[in-house]
C-alpha cells in the first residue's frame, strides 16, 4: 500500500477541464470551479464532467492502495445522477471499500461547497501488475 500523498500525473483532460486532484491512503478528491466549458445546452453541468471527476478520483484512490509499479483501469462505474447542478465548485470524493489482489471496489460522490449531492457512484477498478 502506498501511504504517501503522491502528486497527480499531468494529463491533457485535466488541463482542458481545469480540475485538481489530491490523493491519500485509500481516498482521493478531484475539484473544479464550474465555468462555461462545463455547461450543457440546457444550462446545467454536463454529466460527463461529473463522471470524469468521479472516474479520476476513483482512479486516484485506487492508485493510493497499490504496490509501486502497478497501475489500474476502470472496469465499471455505476452512477446515479441525483440532481442537476448549475454552478459553483464541485468536488468528487472517492474511497476504497475493498482492495483485493485483482480488483478494487470504491464508492464516490460529487458535491458542491454547501454539501449538496449531485452524483453518487460505486465502481470497480482492475489492478494491472507491474511489467516484468
């Protein structure tokens, strides 16, 4: 298990959407302040933006419990969109519920700064062993 907070790798999607990532032992959060990039034609935050925050937070939480050199890949994320969001700062929080040798089970939620919940999720990530 990796108990240290590790800086998130750079990747273009994070830069394009403008979110941040923080990970610790078995947890991770991603956050962004909603702007025009994140809004769908109906004026609310696009569901894909909130899904991306969840997927990334779950990946970060998974990576935080893996042995060095291993990596992970999303197997399944079940999302429940609870309410539309029209702005503010969104945070996706993920927590590892069970980490096995091959699969990691997680829960996640997207909230705003007032604690309103917009998306709840459960996910499974595969553990990809280090090459060699």
